[in-house]
C-alpha cells in the first residue's frame, strides 16, 4: 500500500469514501482555532481552483466549493448572514460592486494624496513604474 502525505482539511465524508474502497486514513480532529486556520488555507486552495477552471461546469463546481468553505468560516467565526449582508451593503454603497467591469491599469497620485500610502505600503502588490 502506498502512503500519501495529505495534511489538509477535507470534507466530512472524505474519510468514509476512501475507506469504502479499502484505503486507510489517519486523521485527527482540529480545535476551533485550528479549524479557522485550515479553512483559510482551504479558501486559498479552492480560490485557485476557481481561477484554474476551464469550463462553465468546472467553474460552477469550484465556486460551490468556495461557498462551502466560506460557510465553514462563517460558522466557526460566529458570523451571521445578517452581519455579512450589512458589510456587503456598506461596501456596495461606498465602493460599488463589479458591474462596470472597470480594470485599473495604473494609478498616478501625489505623495500628499490620501491613496498614496495605500499603494506605497504594498510594493510587491503595487510596484512603482
């Protein structure tokens, strides 16, 4: 039997599905704090899979996985749907959404502009030309 090192949070029925066909799974139960940490890691993994999706069906499946991870984070962080809706409404009012498909190529601001520090403090994300 070949052993694979997995070391990641998996869905609740994964162990059962592997063992059904004769596999052996070594698991432990995470603490709530560890669960939050691993859900954040899982969100990055699933988000990359959304980015890599090649067909509408794959995209739908991967978006579903992201939703599932977000529901888990919401649960373990005690965040209600209502709290999320309030934050979404505030951000929509102040920042808008993505309906206009606006893609920013570059931003030019003076050092005294209130956006200067935001961009300047993240040189890997926003390199200067």
